[in-house]
C-alpha cells in the first residue's frame, strides 16, 4: 500500500504512472512533483520555506533512467485536469553513463472526470483533496543528448536513434492534488544548492 512519511501531502502536486505500454512490455514510468516544505528551514530566519520539485523515473530493458533536480533539470505543464506534460534531462554524466532527455504527455478524454480521493492535510486531517484516474492516454519518448558548443546547450544527439520513440498506452494513471488550480501549472523545477549538496552527500561519502 501507499506510504506517507510526513504529516501531510504537499500543498499542491501532480502524479502519473504507467507500466503497460503497447509493444513495450519492459517499459514503465513514474512522474511526480509538487510544492514541499523545506526541512529545517525554520532554523534560517527569512529563508524560503518551500520549494517546487519534480522527477521522472523510467525503467526500460533493465536500465533505470532517472531525472531529478540534483542530476539535471525537470519542467512541466499540468492542467487543472485533462493534460500532463513532462520534460526533463539528466546531464550528470558519471561512470560512463550517457546523458538523456525524456518527454511524456498524458491526457484524458473529455468524458473522464476522474475520482475525488481523500488525502491527509496539515490542518484539517483527511479531506477530498485530489483527483485521480486510471484511464489516461500517454506518449513517452526518451532521447540521448549531448552538449552543443555553438548553441551552448544540450541537444538531442543527431547521430543516435531515440532510446524510446513515442511509446503509447491507454492505461496511464494520472492525478492532481492540493491547489489552487486556477490555470495551467508551468514550472521549471529548481533545487537550492544547499539541498543538492545534502542529497548528494551520501553518494560522495561512499566514493571517498
């Protein structure tokens, strides 16, 4: 079952997951993001107490492709209901691994309203705080990327085929929660440099 190790869900979030793709039996993905409270921020007067983060995780042919704010960049456009767009890059090349970029678009039909679900809130306990559906349609692509000196940016590798080229499914789970949801939620996920160092510390200690 689902575990929640905090006192409440984020103040606003999205989530999507699928493990049943047409012609790709070994493909699955999860994407999620939200506004979270920064741990220990109350010790720093005047500091920002929340940050908006997202991630994409893709399992394909025995390889895990992870896109997180501390290994690259992640951005999304999520509608109040009906459309979820995710795009992210992993640019933290290590131990011979390749860099990559993912694009995921999930939608629901107009007659799919989703189901209201209860979720834990900080001050009001369990409330109908999110909307969920298992009838999303999703298209997922995964590309190798490389650095372009002229553009001073990462580009999709022109001489390499996509790792995954428009894999499709009509059995994608989608969710939005919290709020407010007045308009399309467009965010480029950023993590503070302090939090990046803290998260990467265990792996750095293992290597030392």
